[in-house]
């Protein structure tokens, strides 16, 4: 494998980390909004926040600005793993399959791009799942230890299954986001290149359109995976007193809609989109600039 084959992996990881630092406080508000209002969990039954801005203000006032960045290090570790594998696999696999087509890859092929994106998103998310679990718990305020101690305690109390809690909906969400986001970005960028050129404005508009589609498609799964990741079950099957445990993805879907209504699946949609928009803008512009450097 030549040196150039590694460029999508390196650029994807670096651009993902830059984007994560720039948008993490929005992700914290999204996570806290998705956790609240659960009828089966006494810890989070109260509706503490009325929306993204209210969550941002109350968290800053009550816990300090630093609380908005609680969980940043597992998030950075996640992007170093997830972002590197996801974008590197997508662009490398897409290029390899394009070379095998009759047209030699001269034209974009939507089914191929969608498959490559979904495969890359699901695979990378499953591998990086432990970092996501710790990030969610730190953002909610349930985990106060540092990165290493957090992982060690989670493994000690809950075993390997605790590290991969919620991996099903997490992988499904990541595959869905990637299947919408990456092909849409590539298609929009190609359509906008004649009038705008391969310029930052093109990258900005393409990433905004891609983020809107992925936010609409993925928010219900994001709510489910956040709630599954936040619940705790020790290796011997014990749970906190008064807390019921979701049995899986479908049970969480059903319980959420039954107890809180269908719109509960779109809790945190505004911060989700507002985060995806800037995140994608920062990522794709960084990625495109890194491509030009080497």
C-alpha cells in the first residue's frame, strides 16, 4: 500500500478532531436534552431545560463553563478513532470500487457511495463505542473520573458489555448519518463546482445541506443510543434502585414514544442540527485544505 493510500485516514482523523473541539458545547446540550424526561429513570424524569439555549445558560451558571466541555477527551479519542476509520474507509473503498466499474470511476455512482458510507460509518462507530459511552456519561454529569479511570471503573463494574452498551443503535445511527451525509456532500459539491469552483464557499454550502439531511434521519436513533449508553447495569445484573433498564433498541423506542410521545424521539434536534452544520463545515473545509497541502 502506497503512502498516498493513507491520506484519507490521516486527514479524516485530524479534521474530525478540529471539528469536535469547535462544536463540543453544542453536543453537551444535545445530550442533556435527550436524557431528560425519562419516566422509567428517576434520575432524569425532571425536565430541567426548556431548550438548547436554556440548557447552555443553566449549565454554565450552575456548573461553570468547564462543564460544557466535560467529556471532551473521550470525544477527541473517539474522533481520532472513528473519524480516521470512517472517512479513510469511505474514500478508499469508494475509489477502489469506482476503479472496477465500466466507466472507470469517471462518474459518481450513488448506490456505491451510499454503501461505502454506511459500511464505513457502522464499522468505525462500533470500534469506537467505548469512548462514546464514557463521553455521554461525563456530559450528563454521572461520571467525574478522568479518561483512564473512567474506562477502568466502567470495565470493572460492568465488564466488556458496559463498554459496548448501546453499540447497536450507535452503529445504526452512524451508518445512517454517513449514508446520507457523505454521498449528499459529494453530490452537492459536484453540482456546485461549475458555478462556484472547488472553493470554500462550495464546501460550506455542500456541508450545510448534507448536515440537514443527516440530522433529520438520525435524531431518533441518537436519542435511543444516548439513553441506552447512559443506563448502568453491573456484571451481576444489578441496577440502581427504582431504575428500569431498556431491554434494547426497540424497547427504548417503544417506551419513549409510549411514555413521552413521538416528538420525544426528536429531543435535541435543534442542537443536533446546529452542531452537525458547524461540525461538517469545519470538518470538510479542514479536510479539503489538508488535501491541498499534500
